[in-house]
């Protein structure tokens, strides 16, 4: 994929609504081809990996046997922390003397950073798009329960155009009730494992997984829930630099490892509206809306 084709893909993947994207963002990306490029694009891996691993549950209640299902849409917002707005980059090429500077990432300030070199030369580190958060949305279906176990699926696919190709996501997860073995527990407790894949043609690939412990408590119309999870994510970006006719490959690992989730679900009959916040290196706000059948939990009367 050439950079001319990568550029629209880059914007489609982010799904960002920013008042004014810099028109020369394509030139910004072209500027970085090596280690600097990894630093510039690292926040992409952080935001996407954390988003994919969010919104996977809104209750820990599972029947031992019996039908229960949930169908809804999960929306996330990855808030870009200040530490993800800049990184340390080093001048390259024939510029002298070699210097390092604190410069914007792709989500950082718009203004470039310039350092002076020998003989009146200058090296310009490009700016970013000054993003405050990255939104994302995913459909979700959860079906159970067989011996206290349910299955969660996410899927969407669409073709953008011949240059970009298809955008698709597939996710699966298994969850098992622990509280079914301890009926005296006042909380619903479950453990889960979820795996996610997101691709844009052969040019952008993201994989993520999370294993977590979930707990919830139903009080009247509200279900208060939380979780502790261990996660991992990897993102690969591939394109061709037209100017230099070189293949560019970035393999990036998301910053999140441990996350804590706290949220609440409003149960209005079968309609479920949940909001939670995921505290981690890359924190995520999640809002879900859907229809659930057979979800009750251990209620306080």
C-alpha cells in the first residue's frame, strides 16, 4: 500500500471527528520511517488495544442452566493522556549534530518542533492532530448459559473502496460463573477470556486479548459491577513510502497490562444501559445500550 492510499485508511481507522485535521498529516507520517515512527504512532496501539478490550460485560450474573442473551452496541472513548501526546525523537539522515527533542506524537500538539543544526540548517519534527479522545463502536452479542458459561461475539465488516479494501472485526469470548459454586456469596462472580481481531486490508492489523475476574450486585433497578483484568494488544501498520519507494512496517505493543473496571447498569425491563470507566495506562470510558433477556442477578430486597 502506498502512502497515498494509507492516508485515507489512517483516518478511517481512527474514526476521529476533529474540527480541523492538518492537511499535511500525510507528510507528517512520511517524515518518520524508523524508530521515530514507532514513537509517533505508539498511541494508536494503546488506544485501539484498550478500546477493543472494553465493554465486554455489564453484569457478572450467569444462570447455571437456562437461556439468557444480550444484544447491543458498545461505544468507547479512549482519552489520550498527556504522556501519549509527546515522545523523545532523534534527528536522522545527514543532519548534524545529532540531537534529541521532546516532540508531538500523532495525537499530540499541532505545532511542529524545530532544532537548529550546523551551518544554519534546521530539522523539523512534525506535529500531530491534537486529539483529546478516540471514539469507537462495536456490536455485541452474548448468549448463555450452559453450566454457568456464556459466549460473547462481536463482528462487523464492510468494504471501503478498492484502494483501502475491507474493514473487519471479529471477537469471541468465554465466561464462566464462579458464584454458582458458592451460593452463600452476596455477589455474582465470574471469570472470562476474550480475544479480538481488527483488520483494514493487509495494511492495519490489531489483535488484543484480556482475561478478567468480574463481580456484580443487583440493587433494585441498578446493577453495580466491576472487574480486574490482565490484557495484551499488538498493532501492525504497513505501507509503502512513495518518495523513497520503501516498505514501512511498524509492530507496536499496547501499553495496557492491568486494568480496573467500575460501572453501573440501569435495568429498564429488557433494556440495559451501562456506563463504566476502565482505569489503566490507557483509560477508557465505555457506554453500552442493548436488550437483555434472562438477566436478574442477586438482588437486594
